[in-house]
């Protein structure tokens, strides 16, 4: 069955001074106007990222998903199918043996 590759970029921003402080967002569908800041650091409306500084660490992570034509993710579908198939085989073994 044909599949399509779907990529989603997420921005993760964490504080260098307070390791428990972090925030993340999807780059698709999120737009910050001027005047927005994260942990006191302004977000650039051009890059949609915090302005480079010494206080925050910014990472952009690209998540990759392969989906069937109907939008179902391939990997979770295969994991569920494998689990269900094993359960059926175990039930059949109990009946036959």
C-alpha cells in the first residue's frame, strides 16, 4: 500500500539557568507577532525563534511519520497488528494443543 512521509518540526526552548523551565511548539500553524517573548527573551517575527542569547537553548527537531493513504500512521498500526496477531496465535495454541 502506498505511503506518504509526513514531517513535523517542533521548536524546543529551555532555560540554561533553570533546567526544569522549557516550552515547545509546532512550527506548522503557529505564528508569533511582534512583542512576544519566551522566558523574557523576544521571539523574532521573521524566524519565529527566540533572538539568539546566552540564557536559552533553542532546538528544532523534525519528527518523521509514515502514513498510509488514509492518514493512519504505519508504525503504530504495525505494532498493534503484531500484538493482536500474537494474541490470536496464543488463543489458537490453547485450543489446538
